[in-house]
C-alpha cells in the first residue's frame, strides 16, 4: 500500500493507542468494560428472547454458536497470542455474556 498521509495518520493513531493500552490499569479497565458489556448483552438477549417466546430455540442455538465461535477464535491461538488486547477483550465479553445467562437462569429458577 502507498504511504499516504491518511495511511500514516492511521498508523500513528493505532501505534499510540497500542502504547496507551500497555499501561496495566488501562488494560484492566478496558477488560472490565468488555466484561460488563458482555453481561449487559446477555441480559438484553435473555429478556428480549424471553418476552417474545416465538423463536426461543433458534435464538438459543444462535447464542451457543456465537460463544463457540468466540471460544474457537480465542483458544486456537498460541498462548502468547492470547495476550493480545482484542483477543482478551473478546474472551472477557464472552465470559460476561455466559455469566449473565447463568444469572438470568438462576433468577427464573427461584
């Protein structure tokens, strides 16, 4: 690719963001935001699917498919590549999502 000003600006922004997230506290905060967003998405998926009660089986199969695809993306990589920020964020998003579905199941069971 040609080294245009837009390409250079994009590379500089990505490099600065990568350096910014090398700070452990910023990395942990981003991972916690990812976990909480996954928790929120799980709650949203459970309440909207449960409210309609039309396609519960298909939605459950789709959610299982999404979690399995994200697990495959994360755990097929070598252990050193699992430390990348986007891979860890995806894993925390998945964990938050699954945790939220367990909490919703416990709420319905009581």
